[in-house]
C-alpha cells in the first residue's frame, strides 16, 4: 500500500525563523512552500517538512538523512558550518567526521534545535 508513496521527513523546531536561516543559508535548501504552520523543502525525490513545536529537539536519533553520491565532498562543502557528531559503533572506522560502516559511509550533525541530521553514501 505505501511502497509506491513518497515518504516525508518531519523535523520539529522551536523557532521557525532560526530553523529557516539554518536550512536555507547553512544547508543551502530552498523552500518549496511556506505555510503558517511550517516550511516544505523538496530534496531530490523526497520532501522535508520543518514545523514549530515546543517538543522540538527531543529525539535522540536521526530525524532526516540525505543520500549523497560523494560524502567526502559534501562534508568538505559543509565544513565548519555545522558541528559534526562522532559516534562509536562496533566495527566502525572513522575518517574525520565520516563513519565507515561496512559498505556505507555516514556523517551526522545537529540543527540549532539539536535534531540529528545525517548524510550517507552507499557503496
């Protein structure tokens, strides 16, 4: 039933203007639609909806992730605009902020509300 439907990442934020500045200016995303209740971004074939709520930043896992073709280049481009996370996973190797997990490479950072966002490159 849902197999052929697009999925949307939902990102809760405390202040929509701070979030808009981060997602637009730091990550370089362009709003597809702005509503009174949030902002929709189209990324590749999917969407991400950023919306204000007092419960923002309480998730302790990844809320949205982008699959990129060259993670090293993307990490370099974002550089010090974001604070990179470092996690210790069994068997993982690290190349700077890039985690090498078998055939996948991944890197994580947080938005201003503490939401964990990720990048991944499949082998």
